[in-house]
């Protein structure tokens, strides 16, 4: 086996091994229908990690939409509500951003002191549309394409976006977006596979 082929096969093996060892896991859902500004059950987030990793922070980015977080009665929205934790949520030590930071913004950080594996965090948020301030409540479909980055205690960050879902009772689910490095390794793995097949066909000819 020559050096070039050996290197490509090693990269492919590394990619497969790193995928198998990726233990931090997460699921996220948004409730179906309209999202009223005074409820606490819009989002259901679960830490599914299988090696004890805790979630330390989430960054929720809605800048792909025309929405903003309306967390106070100060402009841009005049009828706002701060983030609310649902009573059915596990105790995860959440800290929401100050309203002076979150109000009118399109990206917020929520930190946690003990969001352990197998625990679920349920919360609500008030959204307004820059084009219809204090008007109609947004629908779950208005949050399709928004992203949520999940930071774990082992330094891993998982990035995903909310997409349409068929899960009962929910209107959107979090779907992980592959990291650029993973995509690069996948491309190299496919290249190695193609090179191997081409070499095999050449020998058969």
C-alpha cells in the first residue's frame, strides 16, 4: 500500500472512530401552533449524553427570521414577558440573560449550573415581529431555520437548527448541523473509497 492510499484510509478510519466516540447528545422540540407570550412550555430540551456530560450553555439565534426576543415592556416591543421556566422542568440551574441584554435582540445565551444527563429543561419565551410589533403571536413555523448551539462540560459544541417535525404534540425539532471539519473528513473518506475502487477496477482490467 503506498503512502497516499495509506493516508487516505487512515483519515477515513479516524472519521468513523470520532463519530462513534461522540457521546454528548441532545434533543430539542418546540410546541405546535402559535407561541403565546405568557406561557412557559414553548421549548423542551433534553440532555441525552451517555457519558455524564452536562450542558453548560445554549445559544439561541433567531437572526434568520424577522423576530426578536421581547422580554420587557421597553421598546422595540411595549408588551413583553421575560423568559419563564415551566414547573415540570427538571432543576438545571438555568440563568437567563438580563432583560437589558435580551430585549430586542436576536440571539441569547442561557447558562446552566447542573443540566445533567437525562434531564429535561422546559421554558417559554416571548417573540415579536419587527414588522408587526405587539401584534399577532408568531407561529412555530416562524422559527424554522433558527439555530441553537449546545455547549457541553467536555468542551463539545453541537450546532443544530429547528425544522418541521412529525413528533406528536410538537411543531419543530432540533436537527444537528454537521461541523465543517466533519464534512471535510467525510469528503476525504469518500475520496479514499473512490480511489480504492478505481485501483481495484484497474487491476481487474
